[in-house]
C-alpha cells in the first residue's frame, strides 16, 4: 500500500510541477527562453504520464518488494526535485523582475534629477555672466566717479560737474534695471 502512496505523491508533485512550469513560462519575457522552458514543461508532462503508467504496472504485477521500494523512492525524490527547482526559479524570476522594475524607476528618477541639475547649472552660469558684466560696469562707473572727484578737487567747473553728475546718474540708473 505504501508503495502506491509513494508513487501517488510523486504524481501529485509532478502535477504541481506542471502548474509551476506553466507559471514560470508566463513570467519569462524572452521568446527564446520560453521555448526552452516549454520543452522542460513537456518533459515534466512525459514524466507524469510515465509515473501513471508505472503506477498501473505496479498495480497489475507483483515485483520484488525491496526493488519496488527503491524505484518508488527514486521516482518520488525525482518529482520532488523537479518541484523544488521550479519553485526556486519562480521565486528568482519574480525577485529579479521586481528589482529590475525598481532599478528602472531609480534610473528614471536619477535621469530627471540630472536634467533638473543641468537646467539649474545653466541658470547659474547665465547669472554668473550677468553678475560679471554688472561688476565690470560698476567698476567703470566707480573709476569715472573717482576721476571726477579728483578733477573736482583740482578745478571746480560747475557746468562740467553737473554734466558728469547726470552721466553718472544715468549709468547708476542703468544698474537698477
């Protein structure tokens, strides 16, 4: 009786393995890999059919009890092995797909941050250029102011002084814009 149970469990493991193989094939994205896993699916199906025939053979004939036990254990552990390998592969593919998705999202965020930083960097460069131009104009104005002061000290021509004051006011007002 226990010999039949051992083969029966082997058949159940292979049935579950067929389900797992089908699930695994649905997780694969590349056609070439799907093709190879489909071949494995058909091998599992072949083993399942063989187990059923063996169970039928076992029911109809009388075999050496020890020999029969050995064969049944080999078949049981073979089907268990197939089921465990499929479970591990499904977990691995699911885990890799999840990490791949997370990496794509992280890459997208990094790319967006890089684009934002590039735009900000361009703005900073433009602001730096404008600041340098403003500093250059301010230095020119200050130089003119100091020259004017020196000339005021040496000669006090009111008309010339008013004209230069108007020119300097225009330059300073230009900075306010």
